[in-house]
C-alpha cells in the first residue's frame, strides 16, 4: 500500500473518530453545568410521557443547547480559518489573526464598550446588547479590507505584504485600545477584561442564528479551496502552472477567513490557540492534504472548544472561568511541544 493511500485511509478513520467524539462531547456538554438539571433525567421523563419542568426546558433548551451550537460554530470556524491561513501563507505559525480580523474586531469592541454610551439614545435602544458583537464583526471586516487593499497591487495580492501590514495594524490597534482602556471606568474595564478572555456564557439563539449564515457560508466554501491550497504548497508560480487561479484562491480564502473569524470573535470574544494548534495536530496525524485537513479541523476544533467550555464551567463551579484562559492553558504547552518536536523542519 502506497503512503498516499495509507494517509487517505487514516484520514477517513480519523474523520469517523472525530464525528463520534464530537457527538459524545456534545452530549456531555448538555448535561454539564452548575445547575442540577440532567439531560439523562429529562430524556427519561420524555420517554415516560412526562412533560419537562420549566427549569429543565430553560436550562436545556434556552441555555445549554444554544451554548453547544455556538461552541461548535466558533470552534469549527477558528480551526478551519487557521488551517486555511497556514496553507495560504505556507507558514505553520500563521493564525486567523494574521489577516487583521482579531485586531480590528478587538479595537471595535473596546470602542463600543467604552464609548457606546455616547451614541444617541435611539441608536442604543435599537441596537441594545448587540452593540459590542456587531461592532466587533464590522471592525474585523473593515481591518481585513484595509489590509487587502494595502497588499494588493495590479490585481495581485502579496501575502508577505499582508503579513507585515497585519503586524503594523495590530500594533496600531493595540495602541489605540490602550488609550481607550486608560479612559475606561471600573465597570467598563471589567467588561473589557471578560470580553478579551472569551466566553460562550452569553450564547443565545439570536446570536447563534446571527452567526450561523456567515460561519456556515465560510465553512461551506473552505473545501473548494483544498486543491488550491495543496498547490500553493509548491509555491505560487508552480501552482499557477498547474492551472490554479492563484489570485482567486487568495481572494476567496481571505474573505472566508475574515467572515468566519469575525463572526466567531463577535459572538464569543477572544479565544486563542484553537486556530493554530488544531491544524498542527491534524498534520501530524494524517499529513498536509487539505481535502481531509479542512473537514477534520472543523470537527476537532468544535470538539476541543466544547471540551474547554466544559472545563471552564466545572473547574470553579458554581462560578465560570473564561474559556480563553482554558484554551491558553491547554493550548500553549501543546504548541510548545509541537515546536520542539518539529523545530528542525520549521527552520527554528
């Protein structure tokens, strides 16, 4: 059996395993929390013909189920975005924030938290609690479009220019955010801190249904990028000679990542390491083929984020730890291990 066939078989086996693992973690997520409400008890009631109590309906259907759906969407979008960015930049250290989404979204969210009270009362009433997520989403898109314009000349986008411009935009956003943090009051500082650490605690069906079309479209687009991303591993010139429309692949990849990551950051805040660690783990397991890497990244990203969310809910129960702390604690050692294991191949 050739190595390529063996990798494809292992990739299919891993996909099946990840589907089963995601299903198991999803069931555990629905029955985990500070409340004593149990999914299994609710299922027994339904099978026995008894109606669910008001508490069970609220906890399971209005709190845990939308939180589960949001966790799947956010985890899948961050992991797939990371895999696409690493393929596009041909750099295993690339991450969704490299296209400016995180910097722009963070600055816009901080601006909304600190200066949102200065908006006219009619606007505040119209937007309500959606002000911060809406600002984060449009801020991420705006920064991505700025980077795209800066790095595109003569119809060709330079990924190196985009990388350097992204670093500059991140520094500028960080400095501007620092000014806003400096003038924020105590309540706003608390909101800023918790938003920056990320959480799924604010999940509602409205947020899920708002993020679903954007993230769903980006995830549906990703598999069509697989062939182009595989070809780009040989270099842009070689990819062009194989018949790949390199510029179109770049355009679609950047817009898909901006949409998916922007929507994810908008509804969950800052959650790190999913987008950079998940693709690494999958490449170690099944190789770099994006035809299997992208769907498996969606499954593993969703599974890991749900697992981190469960840890965040139970480790300091009945309080709740921000999920960004959990992903950093779990992801940073794994990432360091990957770097140490592969530093020869990475040239570092």
